[in-house]
């Protein structure tokens, strides 16, 4: 996806970026590929692929959860890696307050560099595992939204994300073609942790790849024993 295609595809979805925001995406891209030379951040490095599969794909969630575009919502992004989807969302919608969590220190260091370079405010970067941070009262049930792209299957993600979401908030699931089956397999975990599936959207990226966005509402408190010890959710998903 060229820069022109990026601008046009977003514009047809009602998202208009200023010259300054486009420049921020450009600088983010440049630092991503430069750092990727010595720190493993992403397998996608071709410019047109980064714009499509990282930047545009990250922003699709705001096309289905419109409130992200204009409210001062708080969003926690678990296993954010090189910042996806939360950093593109922050650049496009500066009103959002984001918290980025990742277990790998080198990735967290990269995120801090991007945030400093782009002069972003309303961003917190946390180094650690979702299972540990989810038991910290500072973060627990304190967010309007949680995301986690390309981190684990839905039954596991439920335990990584729902403990952070306030009652009335939402876990926004972003997935590829296995999404529907994963949602079915994750029903029990979602319910156990206080979630209820609200809506599922299926669409294609401009290159034809299929994507799903599933909205899970946080209805009741997550029982205190979740998340379990680090490593347990992925080894023994709730089923
Ligand atoms: N979300 C990014 C994306 O879509 O490009 C990164 C995906 S990367 C495949 C998965 C990331 O999740 C890695 O950076 C890894 O360190 C992080 N991760 C995996 N399990 C985690 C956990 N339990 N707590 C925090 N981070 C985790």
C-alpha cells in the first residue's frame, strides 16, 4: 500500500490524517526498519507492507469501534511488540490514552524511543507479562478498552486482557481467518472472566486478506484468581 493508497483508504473510512500525523507515521516506519536491523521487531519491513499490514490494519479497529476516534478513552494493548495496534491508533487519534505492555525489554525500549521521537503524550509503556500486571491494582479493571493483536488464541487472550477492562468496557479482538472458531473455543473463558460477545465484523484488507473484529463487552468483574500465574493461561487455557 503506497502512502497515497493509505491516505485514500483511510479517508473512505472517514479517517483524515493531517500532514503532521502522516509525517509521524513516516518517522515511525523509519525507526522501525532501522531498529529492526539489530533488534527483532517485525518480519514485515517493505514499506508498502508495513503501511498495509501494520499501520492500516491497526487502524481498522476504529472503523468498527467508532468511539475510539473521538473520545478520551483509555486503551491497554497487551503484547504490543513494535506498537501494534495501539501506536498507530494513538497517532491517528491523539485523544486516546494508551498503555502498551510487552514482556520483551528490547521491544519496550524501542517503543520508548518512538514515543519520545514523536513527542506523544498520554502514553504509558509497561515492561512485563500480562499475567503479573493484571493482578496489579493500578491496572486492574481500569481501562475502557483492551487489545492484543497476534499474541495468542482467543481463549488465552481472554485471560490476558479481560482483567484490565472496566465493567462497561470492551475487549476488541483483532484476528485473521481462524477468528470465528477461536471465538467459539474461547466462549467459556470469556464468560468465566466476565466477558460477553456483542458483535463480530468480517471484512477484507485492501489486498484481499480476510480480517475479523469481535467486540466483547465486560459485563461482570473478573474473579480475583485470574489471571493465573505467568505461563499458565497459555499452557492450560480455560476450557
Ligand atoms: N501486537 C504486535 C503485532 O501485532 O505486531 C506484536 C505481536 S508479537 C507476535 C507478540 C508479542 O506479544 C511479543 O512482543 C511478545 O513479547 C508479547 N507477549 C506474548 N505473551 C505475552 C504476555 N503474556 N505478556 C506480555 N507480552 C506478551
